[in-house]
C-alpha cells in the first residue's frame, strides 16, 4: 500500500463519547495525531454479518501527517471496542499554510 505524504484526515466511528475521548487521548499522547475532533449525532446504517443494523455513534476526525498513518491505524485497531472498526484515511488536498505548519510541528 502506498504511503500518503502530507496532511491526512482519518475517520473513525466510535460507540460513545467516552470511547472517543479515550482514543483521542491515546493518539495525542502517542504523538500520532495533532488534533482529534469528536462529532456527535452520527446515525450509521450498515450490514454486519448478514444483518441490517443501525447505531447511534460519534465520529472521530483525526488530523495528522501521512507518515503517522501506520501508528494511528495500529493504535485504533489495538484499542477500539469494535471487531471491525472504521478507519478511513483521506489525503487533504489543500491546507492553509499556518495550519499545515502546526500539524507538522512534531515532524520537525
């Protein structure tokens, strides 16, 4: 798999605010992410093990550098309560220069 360079966003749904906060704390302490936003009110509809499901969730938007994606993925898989957590990386096409510099502060 090709490693992304530059700034990325990683989306990850979680079952509740407490889980979101715990994962955000873990990612920040590990310096794998510069910022984690926790959005409320996500209603997910999906098929799991052949059965249609619906769940109220929170969505994490993790802002980081592409070089940190492997650590983010590893930390989420190891600490997420879901058997198959959503972990989706999206490269950021354009990022304001000051914000880009701040996100890359730990790459220095």
